[in-house]
C-alpha cells in the first residue's frame, strides 16, 4: 500500500436522570440490565470521525450495528452479515456472499445493496472515514444476486480483517440517504442485537432487544448503559446495586469485591501497554533508549502494581497476534543500563533528562506504572518529568508528531495483525507513529502490499526484532481486563476488550 502521513492522518485522530426505571435488588431477577461503562459515546456513526477508531467504544457500536464479518470472543472471524468472502485467483477482485433474511431495526430488508453502498461510501475521501486509505483499495462495487463484487485497486492483505475491525460496519443505504447524517445521528438504526430507545449524551443510552436479530434475541430485553468515566464511581455503582456490570477498575477493588457480593471475570485482551519513544532530543541517543528499556522490571510492575493481572511483552505483538515471536526478548539489566548511560556521559549525579506523558485513570494503574518506571529510571541515571494528559490530547499530539520524548499509551489490535500493531505504531509516515527513522520505513514499506502471507508475517517478525534490538519503542504488558458483575448475570468476556451485552446471560 502507498501510505503517507497525509493519507493516514484521518486515523488519528454518577447518578443521572434516566427517566422512570427502577433497579431490582441483586438477589432478584434482573429485568433491566444496567452497565456502568468507562467512556461516553460522542457519535453514532461507527464509520466516520474520531469515534470510529476509538477501541474503547466499539462495544457500544457492536450492540446496535453489525460488522461485515463477525468476530468471536476468541478474536477468530466467523460468518456475520457476510457468510463467505475471498479473492479471485489472481487477487484482482474480492467477492462476498451476503446473508439473507436479515432486517434493519425499522423492519426494512437488509440486502447486498446495503453492503455495496457501505463499502463504496467509506472508500470516498469526502465521506470522512478515518480508514479511507484501506477502504479506498477497493473500487467498482457491484451487486450480483446476493453477492457483492469489487475490483482491487490496490492490494491490501488485511482488507477482510478490517471488516471486523474499526469502521467495519454496514449501514442502511435507503434509510441513511433518506434522513441524512444528522437524521441518522438523531435516530440510528442497524441490524445488531439491540435497538436504540433513548440516548442522553454524556449520560446514558437505553437499548431494547432486537427480537428479529439474525443471531438470536438477546437474554435481556432492556439494557441501560451509564457513562461513568471515574473508576471509583463505577465501583460504587456495582457495589451499591445501581448497576449490574462494570469494567476497568483498580485490581485491588476487583479482588476485594469479586468473591463477596459480586462475581468477577478477568482475561487477557488484545490491548497492550507501551511507551512511545519520539526520535527527538534524548531519544536520538541509542544508549539512552536501550538504558530506558532494560532498566524497567516489567514483571515486578505487573506483580506488585497490577496484582499479577498482566502478561509481560517484549514486542508490540501479544501471544495471540499473527506475528508473535517468542524468541524476541529484551532483558531487565539495570547494571548494563548504568554502563550504557555512562558511555554517553550520564550518571545518577548527572542524569539524562526528558519528559514522559501519561494518562491517569484511563486504564488501571496507568499513572502508577509510570511513577514506578520513573523511580526505576532514577536509580540508573535517568530523570524523567511526568506530564498527565487526557487520552484525547494524546491522539492530538501523536497525529501531529508532537509527543514528548516518551509517552505511555494502551494500543488496541483486536484483529491481531502486525500491520495494525507494529505497522501503524512504528511506520514513520503513519500519524500513529512518532518514530521517523528511514531504516525502519524501508523495512516496513514493502510489507503493506506483500501478497505472500508467510513472507509477510516473517517480514514483520524481522521488523519486530530490529525494533527490539534498537529500543525504538518500549513494550510493557498485555492487559488483563477486570469485569465485575452481579451474581444474576453471566458475562462472556471478549478478547478485543469490548463489553457486549448481547453476550451476557441470566445466571
């Protein structure tokens, strides 16, 4: 693929009055499921604007809209609105078979025209899809019976993976063209398991079960999702019984409550914690980068700060990702870190100084992890100043290539492909990358359009090894997501991190 910063820039980017409803006690049967969610929903269009590429709200979108291809809780693809898909022999066309018998929330039939229109719409730059550079690789979308055919304008080996990833949603052609963007925002409809009944921005959304859902009617007829960004407030919600389910709370609170009045489930998800290194100032010195990397005791941070809820990683690939290579490791060696810094003229008495940015409370113990890392750095001769910012500010700065020399972030990659982890995070022209080294650009560039899958994956493993050997980024851990819920609810976690009410059942 021909990627540059311009074409990729689009990708960057507690009690509430909710009407008359009452919550039963935890011991009673739950009629209306109430979820305390950690973020609010800025927009209902899952295909355009910054919201479309925010991994934390995909669970909300997936409750109302269906993606082209279904992603199962273990991240594997399965038939969804598309029942079959693939390339022709010379990979100059893609074909998709469309599920029959599906209806939109307004009762109108879902057809192959909706799929072709949805794909063509996001392929147009004027639509404003942040993933237009992917969708634009297909052209001349056409319908043949219950099949959609499109020409490959530029080969992208991940095109079908995007159909169950960010922005990969099917919208209703006739309805959208009738009501327009503003009308759709005011009254969104999809083919998903739930329909929007009421939405109060920055407060809550109330959903009603889609009795005609092709995947089967959900267990809970009504689901109210409160937007509660404060972790302590979310804990109070479930502890008091005002909500039945919540996620992303401090692990000590999870441990305290999961064996008492509440139940809990925790499982590794596709998100990772990492520190971007910007190739400015101190990070231009390889000794400083390598010392910063090997002076962090990742396992101790996981064990002591996160209560063991995390998996140490040394590349931007988790064990579930396609290009994971367990032979690529980085050591914890503070003594060697001291030697590296000394070679560049730094010491505990004369430390190298730089800023590190982080969120505080966006993920469990994010700020505390950076505090611990700064403490470890201080022992070897690194003095880092912590700057706290909101996650929206991180996106803004990263898109403009203006992050500090070091910046903590949690990266989501629910399709597990190396292009959507190492690729976007480390390819210089990408707005998600702040490392602009030509050597890395030259290694990554040919992999975007590599048609030989085995060669493509091996190429990404070589890139990961080069990054690790040169300390161009600091991978820390794969997250384990904590979910607390009332005993009357059975929660099925999704490895993408999406909290999906239609996967929840009555106990």
